[in-house]
């Protein structure tokens, strides 16, 4: 009978003592800016400083692919000069006689010319250089692609971490509201003498503990927001909320399709193949020294002389010149053979590196896929656990209100509910991380831009 009267009393009266409220730090509450993943990625792909640097490096690789840089085109130069010479001389005739003396003999010369140097053939080295420049251009594109894939993966992971922290914040706010309601009930019972001061102090301790966790969560949430702003290359103090309110993942990924794409389109694997091709071109360039070389030299010159002594006052010469140089290195101390042999060993190492990267990719894929499947199962289990925890808490609260359950038992039910929420959230986030990793190594990370 006493329990029934207490229940009616709690339902009719207002709270006797107002529970303490948590003054949470200001977390962008004055702004209504909402951003989804695609918008964050769009801004980041435009503004991220690391990506802009990689794109500029790719432009350098593009600019280097020219016929002149490869050596197909000749070198043409223009030169001009002016020389002034003052000389004195004494000439002694062989048959004897008077010495012929000349003093302050000035000679000035003005010359100008155009010179051309062109390597016509050098054992296919020039053609190999051009192929190498094109391969370096492709490597520049792959490096940009790799940087973009890493960026999309990192920003997507951080975005869903931000979503996770927002949800966790809501869970802790709900936990504080439950502790606040419990404190209200305890205060009311304490006023009518059905509970001791120890019960009241215990309820306050629980409320303060939950409030402390909530305040710490605001800090964690802000750290994630600042990291997102940094990745987007914008103002780190910009306040916004993630549009997503839950962490959704694709549970229908195909293992066979992802594995096939990974072995064919993984950027790191493609880069290792390109490095092997570069080593093969290096060997081809070294083998060009086994051939003779042929060079064309040509030019056109003009020279003008001024004299103040002698029989001539002025003299001019002009005209073209052309020549061919054919050469071959017969012996260079066996360096050519040594360098070619080392290049062949380097190619073998590149091939081994490719195979090693393939094996590492297979291992990473197997681990990621297993973790992805396990976390999907874990998520389903935690969904069921959360339902049970919610029902358990509802029953516990009803029993607590009628005095049929102790404060410690209610607290245990409340903790079980919060822990179930956190476990489910962690399982969802981990599943999303493994989904991101699987899409990244299979070259499908661009899916998040759609």
C-alpha cells in the first residue's frame, strides 16, 4: 500500500529539487550548416593542400614529355664576340740586315655565328628516352590517383567518425537525462523519508559521472570536426553538422568481384609494374652504347677584321660549315658490361617486388574481407543486444519507480543500455572502415563521390 501511495505522489507532484544541468561547451549550436559526405569530398578534392601539390607534380611530368627533352631535336645556338689586340714585334732577317720593328699594331675582330648540333643516331637511346618520359608521365598520373584514393578513404573514415561521435553524444545526452530523472525521483523520495541521504548522494554521483562523460564527448566531437576541416583545406573553426544520423554500410559487396578488381586495378600494384618497365628502359638505354653514334654539326659564321698596320686595312670572311661525326666506343674498362648486368639484376628485383606486392595485396584483402564479414555479424548481434537492453531498462525503471528495485540495480541496467549503444555504434563504424578499405584496394573508392 505504501508503494502505491508513493507512486501516485511521484506522478502528481513537480520535482522538489531541480536537478543540476550540464552546461555543454558551445559546439556550433548557433549555426544550421549541414554537410553530407559528397559535399565534404568535393570541397576537399578542390582545396586539400597535399592533393594540390601532387597535381602540380603531375603537371611537371606532363611538361617533360617533349621531343626536345628526349633528344630528337637539334641544339641551335647563336654567338658573337669582339676582340681587340695590341702587339709589338721585331723581325730579324735570316740573311742579316736591318731589324724590322713594328710598334702599337692594333687588330680588332668582330665575329658572329649560328651553330647546330644534332645527334642523328645513338643506338636508339633517344627513342628510349621518349618512352621513359611517357612512362614517367603515367607514373605521375598514378601517383595523383593514389593520393586521391588515400584522401577519399581518409576523409570518408573521418566523416563517419564524426557521425559516430555525434551519435555517441546523443547517447550520452540521453544517459544524462536518465540520470537526471533518477535524481529527481530520489530527491522526491528523500523528501518524504523513504530513501536515505546515502541514496541521494549516490544518485548525484551517478549524475555527475554521466555529465562528465558528456562534457568529454564534446571535446572528442570537436577534435573530429577540426580534423575534417583540416582535410578539406578550410577554416578549422568552421562549425557544421554531418547530415547523416546513422552509419550505413553496404553488406552486399561481392568478394570475387572485389578481388578481381584489386588484382587488376590496385594503384600500388600498377605503380610497381611501371617501376619494372622503367628498369627495362634503363637497360635498353644502356645497351644503346653497344652501337655507334652519328652526329651532325653545322653552322654559319661571319668575321670582320680591322688593321692599322700592314698592307690590309680590313678583312671579312663569311660562309656556312657542315660536318658529320661517326664514332664508337671500343673499350671503356668493362664499365658498359658491368652496368648492363646490374640493370638486368635490377629488373629481376622489380619483378620480385611485383610478385611480393601481389602476395601482400592478397593477404590484406583476405584479412579485410574476414574482418568485414565478422563486423557485419557483430553488428547484427549488437542490434539484438540493444533491443534487449532497452527493454531491460524500461522494466528496471518501472520497478524502480514502485520501489521494487534498488538504485544499484537500476544503475546497472542503465550502464548496460549505454554500453549496448556504444558497442553497436563501434561495430557499425568498424564495418564501415573495412568497407572503405576493401573499396580502396580494389580501385572503387570513387563510389563515395556518387
